[in-house]
C-alpha cells in the first residue's frame, strides 16, 4: 500500500467485515486484523472447498436448475443483508464466493470486500470499479448504488444456468460496449431445458435500467426463487426510498398511485405483503414500527451508512396494508411488465371516476417542479385533456412515472 487512498481502502474493508461478520451465514466470518511495519494481516474463517469459479469450471458449467437456484439464493441472501446495512460489494463474481467445505453442495461464503463501500441515503457512487464481465451499465455511467450488485448476480445466475457469459468480447472496451448496448441472448442450447421462470428471473436481474431491475430482496420473492425450501424475503432498502418519495408526492400523484395500486393482483402484491409484515406493528406501518424493524437488524455498518436517516422523512407515516401498497409501489418495475398498458388503462378509468378533476395549470406546474421561466402551456399541454381541462391518459401515465422527479433540475 503506497498511497493514502490504498490505506483507507483496507481500513474500510476491515471495518465493513468487522461490522457485518457473524450476522449472515453466507458471509465470510472475520476474526481480527493486525499490522506490523510492512504488512496487514486479516484473520478469517477457513473455507476448504475452493472458489465457486473452480466448481463451475470443474463441472463444465453444467448444473441442474435446482443447483443453480440453490447457489443463487445464497448469493442473494448475503447481498440483501449487505444492502440493508447500506453496504454495496461492487465486485461480485464467482471468484469471490468460496465453498465452506469440499463437496458440490457446500455453503457459499462471500469474500473480498476490498472494493466495497457505504451507500448513504440519496447519494450515488461514481467510481468505476469491479470486473469487466460483471460490471453494471450504471457503473460505467458513473452513477449507481446497491442495484449494481444485483446486475452482477444476474450475470452469475446466467452463467450457472447455461455455462456461458451473457456479455463477451475480446477486449475490455468491447465488453463494456456489450454491457451498455447488448441484450443477453437466451438462444444457447442449455437454455432450452431451463424453465420460463428461470429465464424471466435472469432477465429481471439484467434490466439495464436500475430502476426497473429487481432488488436482491425482490429477487428472493420472484416465483422462480420463493418456493424453494421456504426462502425468507428480508427487508428491502428500496422500500424506504419509495416511502420517502411518496411522502414528498403531491395529492394528485398520490391519487394516481392509488388508482394503479387497485389494479394489482395478489401475485403482484406478494413482495409488498412480505415488506409490510416486516415493517408493521398492529397492522400499521408507522415511523416507530419501521425504526423497530430496522433496529432488529442493525449493525455498526448500518449506523455508518446512515440508513436510519430515512426515518427523518417518515415521521408522519401511518399506513394500513392498502395504503402501504400505494406508497411502496414501484412504477418503473411495473412498466417492464407486458401488461403495463392494460394496467394503466384500467387505473386511468378508476382515476377518472374517483379523482380526476379540472386542473389548474399552475398547480400541475408545481407538481412538475417547473420554474417561472418555463413556458407552462407548452410543457403541460399534452398532459391535459382540452375538452374539459382534466388530466389526460398520457398525463396520467407521466404522473405515475414521476417524470417531474427526474426532470426537475433540467427544466428549472
């Protein structure tokens, strides 16, 4: 270590391992660290089964679907735990998972947190780190958080299920171009024997838009995963972000989200029901109940990443299950569904009957966060139905997307 940055990287790695050790069965156990004038020594759990990469190579990349699923679940478990603590690994790959013991069915252990970092609320990381084959598109675009790890899990799952990489090129720059532009192919012979749910699972993890990508906790509630040996779905850090955004939304957007939520099926709400069960006390989600739920799982890493800061925006929260579904709904992920247009058409009909009223342009401009210098009539004309001044279907869909949130800075 020849620079102050390198020294700080190792100190952060030790700090993260010390904070997280012993809290998850799929995380390498850390015992202690020592240093002398020349070296740092890190003492960790002995794993005698070798790297997951060695197992993949020894098997020629051939695993049954259940074997692939079992390994994927273990990877998701440890990553979901890290994300709840506000820690992003940033270098997930088969080389960084060890088998605890010799034997194909050994427990996996996540290792090498040398590139890991804390992700604080409303902050993004911007340094390009990781391994080319597994790096997420948003990392290459220098604006990312925990979802970047989920992309890497998608690449690992793809390899486990078919034996080859989803993105390949002869050079690193070629790999990066493929990651940014290429849609993974499922034409490999091995995919012919895999279930449609397995393919859907991988596609959901390899969504190039991180807003549409599943989180690690959501992936554990995917139909391909969730019925395998009674998988537990943990608290999802993204729910806190979504609840925060809801508390800042206008009454107009809340009414639109309520209409959309009412169109969802029991299957659609499976993940939200799991989150509600984690976060609710006496059938209601409140500031106090969320704090209680978080503190049950808190480590020193959660304190350093300031995850509890989300509670600062949730002081007035008081939601039953139906209201929670409205507040925690993820519009961008629903947009990725084949029936998105059907959902929004049905939701708009409900909105028309229950909440659509004549709109004052200035109020809509406030909803969009538009400044006084913006020509309001030009910007919002397509949002409003000219016959009666009410929100049009197009305006309704744009409102659901939270277009204003993304475009605020650009339009001001």
